C-alpha cells in the first residue's frame, strides 16, 4: 500500500494576469511538461501556466459558454475541453487550435431532463446532454461522463466515433445520478464519480462493472499518481440537502479531498469547516496531480459558496499544494 501523502499549500502560486477573473475553476489538467491548464468561468477560457505559476497563454475566449465543465489532456498533449452549456467536447492543440468536436453545438439529446433537477432525467440518451468530464486512454480512446442532463458514459474512438454507451438514471448498480468526473487508472480501469449518489463506479475499458466505492462524499473529480494513489475531490453537503442514496443530510459535511489506494483503502481525508482559510476548501470541483506529486484543486466557489451560501467573495477558487 502506498503511504499517506503530505501537502503544503503554496499561497500566491498563480500569477493571474491583470484583467483576468475566475470566480469558478471547473477543470484542471497537466501536460507532459507539468504545465497547468485551468478551465474557468467568469470569464470562460483556458488559462495555461508553467509549474511555477507563471502565465504562458490563454485561449477559448468567444468559443466556450459560461458553463465550461472540465478539461483533460491526452497522451500526446492534445487538450479536450468539456462544455456542458454547449453539449460538446472539443479537442485542441496546446496552443488552442481546434481540431475536433464531438457532439452538436447547442443541441442536447433527449433524456427527459427538465433543465433543473437531477431526478428529472428519465432515460439514458445519446451524446450529449450537458456533459461533465472527459478522459483519454493511452491508446487514444476517449471516455466522456454525460451527466447533468444525462446518466451515461460514452466511449469513442480517437477520431470521435461512438463505440458504446452505458448507464441509466437511478441509484442501483449501473445507474447514475450525475456522473460528474471520469478517469482512467494506471491499471487501465475506468473510474466514474457518481456525485449525487455519493459513490464511485469502476469499470473495465469496455464497460463491464468491476467494483463500487461507497465510502466517498459527493465526489466531483478523480486523478491518479504514478505510485498508485487515487485523488478524489468532494463537494460540500449542507444540512437539508438530499443524497439520492443517503437521504436527507443532517449535518454540515465540508467539501475536501480524499486520497485512496487503487484497492479503495483511505490514506487521507482532508477537510475542514474553516472553508475560507488557505489550504482548506469551499467547493472542490476538479483535481489533478502532476509528475512530481504536486496537487492542484479547482473550486466552484462562486456557484457553490458565494452566490448561495454566504462565503466571502474573493475566497480561493484554485490552489496548488506541494507534496512534502
């Protein structure tokens, strides 16, 4: 079993250019050089930094809607951007040239979704209805969690042709209530974070169910390091909210980060009710680990903190943690 990691927050790491804002950071990924890619809202763009936080470039302005939702980087450093407001996944070069789009811009599939509640999704549908995340396998196959208005995982060839889909709405085996994040582990399994069901599904690459982890909280994203650790970002549950599997929430359950091994053993559970303090979390939405084991966590602080629950405006939306 790998050891429990230790991290230190690096305050002031991100050198955000003048005039740039991101009240929500909904996606983070690193390339083969450990450059860091942030998918942001307010304004919607992709921002690229080196590993020391120096600004390199940005792109995507005027392309993405205000409902960007995730980013991943393939083995060849191509960049895949998920836009749940546009119902598309777009593939770009690292410099921002679009080379492929999966889905039809502005056209959601028919799932019965009412646009408001997760429980309104009546059936699994074709790609896409508000997709949430993407992952690229070593052989170039693309996996997409199709989550807010659907309840499916879609598997594509490297050139974007649909191979298969699986999942239906619900809380039983093989069912989802907001498949929110997706990742491919070093041992070639597909992990899907089933956010509103408080669990993680694990599949073979061809969609065969292998295992389910239920000892997580409202998981939003997943990442893996080279030593066999699994990093999960977990969203805040407030009293009175309701999990589809655990029922009405009685207590304040802060969002945070959970680190496990590939067998599901918990190595670290990191959260605090002191959400606004540096190094703690308001609303973790995306997580990534680089080749040196440093950790990056993006938060939708505006959407799930400031706008709804009285979190102080200006509270962190993105943090880097050095592994020590």
